[in-house]
C-alpha cells in the first residue's frame, strides 16, 4: 500500500516539469491527484499520458482560483508549484514588469492559496508544501531579475503561515521545499542554463559541466512525498542530489 493511500493531493502547477513529477510521485503512492495548470493543452497531454490523474485548468494568480480548486478536490496535501520563467538579462536591461514576473506569479499564487488555506475550508492535518528554489539562499544570478527575492519570500510566507495556523489552532502544516540545483529537463532549468551561458559567453554544455550534486524532478517528487508523510520539524527544507534536508 502506498504512503498516500486514500489521500487527496492537489498540485498547483502540475502539468509539466517539477510539478508533473510531484503529481506522478503522489499518484504512485496511492493518492487521488489533481493537477492544476493554466494551459489546457499541457493538461490534456498529461491526462492522455496518465489516465488516473485528474486535471483542472485554472489560473493560480486569480483571486477565485483557490475556491475553484478546493471545490474540485479537497486536499489532504496541497502543493504550490506554479511559477513564471525568470528574466534572462542584466538588471539594467530589464523592465520592472519583467523583473517582477516571479513576484506576480510564484509569490502571488502562494499568497492566494496559503491565505485561503488559513481562512478555510481545509481540515486540520492538511499539509501545504510550496516549491521555491535554491536561489533563495544563494541570491541567484545577476541576470534573473527578482527571481531569488521572490523565492525567498515564499520561504518567509511558509513560516508566517505556520505561525498563524498555530496561533489560531487550525492544525495545518505549512512547509517550503527548495530544489538547490538547476534541473536541465525543465523549462525553468533550461532557461537558467541558457541564461548563464549567454551571460558568461559560453556554451550551455559548459554550464552543465560545472554543476554538481544535482537533483532531478523525480527527486523533488520523492521529497514532497517524504514531507507530506513524515514528521520533520520546521517549515523550510532543501533537496539536492544528496537528498532531503532541513534548510540551514
């Protein structure tokens, strides 16, 4: 029997890349899984590839999205993985709109869903896992706009929401998980590698050659399952090629 047997898992941003890997990991552990994403075509492909997985087309940055998602499937585990590609230009060459893209997508989705979780109707014991990034700790590269700051804000948000849940006696568990290395097989990873290569004037293969201790999307999926089923203390965690660990 899987470790999530009989549990409902909702993955916001679950149609591709890391989100899809998380959805597939939860499905493999016996959960009923709903993958939520903005692009209907990507969801259709996912549904065709994984018939047992449910899908819902919704824009996670809309105020009505949490209610729409919770009505479709009341989660025992809510994973917030929605995000925008970071800019790929030096700070002096980006507009504010481009600089703030990850605040308006990644942070806003986390803000809306975590706020809705605190207001209800999620039941005590529900686990909420945000996916951020190792850039939140390193500061990220100088060509990625507000990406690192946005990811750090998600870590703060998980901690603040846990304190509110405790203060109000809601029994919710808020966590943040930061994949520490670029993942080449994802859109975000490819964007980061291409960005590094362009910024440094080298080839993408040379960027990859210098990377170590890299996790895969499947590693992230397994880490989410471990957090959803375990009893780890704290609200901030990281995953790399070395495995899952509390964030320093």
